[in-house]
C-alpha cells in the first residue's frame, strides 16, 4: 500500500474506495478477516453507548451512511436493533458487509444496499437516526467539486431523516466548530461524544470529533 493511497486527493475518490473494499472482500473470503474498523472500535463503542444511555427503542429505524464493512450495524443488531439499513456506493463494500452479517447471524436485522447517498439513494420512508463515520470526510476530500457535494450531502440528509431526526457524525477532518458551520443551519447539536485528546506544545486537542445533531426544519 503506497503513501499516495492516503493523500487527500485520493481518499475522496470512489476509485480509491472501490480498490480498498475489493481488497478487503478478497481478504475476508480467503482468511475471514473482517477488515478495518474506521476510526477503531472506540468509535463504534461511543455511538452504541449513546444509544443505550438515551434508551433508544430497538425498533428505531437507523441508516448507516457509507457503511463499509457494516460492523457498526452488526454491533447494533447484536444488541437487538432490528430496523437497520446500510448503504455504500462501493458494491464490494456491500458484498463484504453481507458476508459479515451472515457470518455473525444478523442478516435478518440488517438491510444493505449499493447506493450513492448523494444521488441514487431514495428510501421509501424517512429514518429516525442517521450515522456517519468518515463518509462526510470522504465527500469533503473529493477533488471534483467537494463544496457542492457537501451541500448535496446535507440536502440528502434532510430528505432521508424524519423531522427531529438524529444525526450522529464522527469526523477526523472537521472540528466541532467547523461541523457546526457546515450543519448548523439545518441541524442543532445536542451532544458531543467524548473522544481521545492529545497534547502538543502546551496545547490540547482532539484528532476525532463526534457530535449528535437533531434535525431542524430543512429546506
């Protein structure tokens, strides 16, 4: 794996993620390795813990935007959540997620669909909760019209979430204030989930930001 694969201009392209999940699908088929958990297991634990503390009903409809290998949905299904949808524009990511769900025995609780959140995804009903763990980051790094695609993302989010729906985003590219600048018109922040901090040169910060938003009235 070359350093070029991690350059911002590459991380924002579908070609990059197609290659990543083609490789991870082959690895799973050959060795049973489920692949990388984006931002690590702690990122999943934070979301799951928040859902538990809020006593979110197990029948709540949840969509995972850019689900990748689907491991977050697998963990939610194991807890009893039964109305789960995962979408990804990479067909091999969805194939991998389906294989993992089948292996973990949660296929009946998790629906998976190859779809582009900015275009082809058009659900018949709106969702109570939307999850994003790195997808908005990738959209923001797209070398072809990232500003317009960020606007499209927010428009799509308004279309798929119910009024007062919840949006939980985990990002390594955007600070809390920056995410508020991006989503603050259509969404209000309700919680900031704890993430690891670091100190350097007498200053402290976070390498990952995780926020819970509630949908306002979208236009």
